[in-house]
C-alpha cells in the first residue's frame, strides 16, 4: 500500500507541469491600503478617521489610528478641543487630545521592540510634517497614502531625505 502511494506520488511529480500564470490578486499596495482603511475604523476622532500600517517584506509590523493616549477619554465622549477653540484643520496641531495614526503605529512598534528600519508605512491620509519627521527618523523608506493633506513641508522633508512616496486611490496608483 505504502509502495503504491510512493510510486503514484513519484509518477505524479515527474509529470507535473506548471507555468507561472497571471496573478489575479490585488497588489500589495492595494491590499495594505485596504487594511489601513479598516484600521482607521477604530478611530474616535470626530473629524477625520486615519489608519496606518507599518509593513516590511509584506508583513505587518504595527498598526495605528488617530486617538488620544491610552487611558485618556476619547473625543467622541468628551468633545473636540479643537472645535471648542475654533482651530482650523492643519493649524496648531499640538492642540489636540489625539495622536496621529502614524504616531500610534510607531509607538506600538517601539513598545513591542519592533524595528521599523527599511519599512513602508501605509496611511489613509498623507502624513503631516510632524509625522514625516518621525517616519524619517524611524528608518521608514517608503510612504503610501490615499487622501491628500495640505502640508508642503511634508513633501520637502520626504524629497530631501529621499523617502519614496506613492499615492494609491481605489486600487490604482496615482502619478504626482
């Protein structure tokens, strides 16, 4: 019986012919951006839900979404300090109860001793210049984002420090 199976297996392997076929799966960028969007659903921000995913060698290292520090009340329960003070989007980023998704993902990696050197970060919204600095110093070499964010200093930092930046919208890469 065992000999029969061995013979059949050898015959099968000897006659096995396969060629590399077209991969019909979504690209890694689309896959990870979809996961980033799912991560953003945990956010309790009243204005913009952002998700971030740090990936190396197509493996997820850490995730983050915008929220206040652990143990601090969430904005959906205490209100938005920025609304209360009439602070416009993109201004006075330091006046906010929440951390950005990128910051939380980097802190998660640090908390668990995970190196981010050579990694890619997928973010649903383009990083601000504060997060850009953190991303650069964390050794992340590529940023993939979906929604734009108006901070020209981010572009300057990434360009000067030779960080690759790609935009993916709805599964399609966007030029520029």
